[in-house]
C-alpha cells in the first residue's frame, strides 16, 4: 500500500477508515493530530473503543465550536463543526446493529453540517428528491458569482458513504470552480435507509433519474451540462445510470465493479461487515441474491447504451473491488458505447491516489477529473477575482 495507515496491519477495514480520515486533512475536514490522538486509545479488537474515542473527539470539537460561535468567532466555529461532523461519521462505522444510535449520529452530523454551512461561501440549500412514497433529503449548492445556468456535478454516494462526507470530498473543489453541486441520501445510504427504509437496488436509474428531474426544475442548472460522478459502489451506479438516462452530459466512474460476485465478496468480509452490507442492499441472507433482479448488479450487456463522454479512473493499489479489480475497470471502459472515453490509471506512488477512490490523496481525483472535464469542454469557470488575490497574497 502506498501510504496505507498501518498501525493495525491485521484490521484492514479500520486501517482503511483511518486512511480516509487522513486523506481529508488536506481538505480541512479532519486534523492529523486529532486522528492520531484518537487512534492511540483504540484497540482494533474492541469496537467499543473505536466508537468511544471518535465520539470523544467529535464532542470536544462540537463544544469548542459552540464556544467560539458564542464569542462571535465564526471561523473557528465553522471549522470545529466540520471536523466534528467527520469524527461522528467515523464513530458510526462500527455501529452495525443499533439503528437508534445510527439515526442519532446521522441527525447529529446533519445538525453540525448545517451549523457550519451558515459560514460557507456557498451555503447548503436543503432539498428533497421525490422517490416512490418518500422524499429523499439532500443538499444543493450554487455559486452566486457565476450568473445564469451553470454546469452541475451530481455526486452519487458509495456503499456506506454519507452525503455530507461526499460533499467534503468533492463539493468545495467543484463549487469553487463554478459548478453547481448536488448530493442526496439515495436509497441504501443515510436516513433514506435507516429511517425511511429504502435499500439499494441494481437499477440505480430508478432513483437517480428522480434527482435529474429535480435538477431540471432549477434555473441555476444548465440542462445540457449535468455531470455525474460515482465512486466505489456508486461507480457501478454511475455507469448503470448513464446507460439508461441520456440527460447526463458526462460521467465519471472511480473505483467501480463490473459485476458483483456477492457470494465471494460477502465471504471475504468480516461477518459483521457482511451483515451490514446485506442490510444496505436490503437482503437477509445469501439466498436472497439468487435469481432476484433487484440484486443483479452486472453491467454486462448494458454499457453499450452509454452515449455521453466517460472517464474511468482506477488506482493501481485498488483492493476493495474483488475479484481482479483492474480487469473489472477495463471491462467497464471497453464495453462503454461512448465515442469519447478515457481510462486513467493512477500509478504515481510519490503523489499517492493509488488507493480505492484516491482516499489517500483526494487532490489526485480533483486533478484528473477537472483536467478531463476541460478536455471535453466542461471545465471550470474563470476563478473569482478574490480567489486570484488570495493566491497572489
């Protein structure tokens, strides 16, 4: 592994979660010292210590944020709330069978994100996407310094990814480049799963197309410039979605699977994680997967329908896509019907980005995605004058 956190070599998934947290430090969404201080007190064989230590850190930052806000120090308040959001999210990772605690943490993170969002340059607007009998919660951002309809990045959530986590990975970078930005709790993620009972399904266009419907009601959105980004589980979703909804102008698939071998994957996972995975999918046992189209996560015979430009990204040290991650990524690229398509392997160990979805250096993802969007005529708007002045200073 390139810079894989290796304090716990026998616990890959916990180490991976810490690698993700460290990767967010350059974005201002976590802090290296806070992460290592929590890890010193965690026993990887005792999930309760993981839950406890991240909560202690999150609660301390929440307290500091409130004290700063009371004093009129919005800058520190915002930054404390942001980091608290992410430590609460990390604490939730080991909560597998307590929906009450999961929902409590989800709501706490939403509360803190909205408290921080009051001090963002582009504030989050709470929105709802209509799907079946429920309204799925999300956030929409639109940079006010760009007049008229704008390109939009619609970011799909990975398997256990939160909308707010997805915002921190991608939102500030793309918003500062003049894009609208949309995230929402799609089925299988966040409160859509644990409070509203909506699990994932293979035909991801069934719910993601409803989000496109929402975007097309907004005057800020250029209907011909909707870009879809999907990472991890959502890399599958993005390709399936683009195969069936041709309102998408461009699609980015990062760290994706071509066909899910549920039997192999769930047996590879630790039992608690496998049970969590089946919960996300809405299954009770492996037998539920047999012959059920809801779980037919297979892009074979589908991708030829993609018409828009496509970018497939693949980190050279990908391990979470199994089996044969490179083969699966290449199949997605080769079978796509796009006339304009790019396969981008990430291999530079000095700069990182080789891990699953570039969690070890998210700046690499930003670079590759934005460079590619420039190449197809959907690149960033001119920078704000204030941004240029900040660089000069």
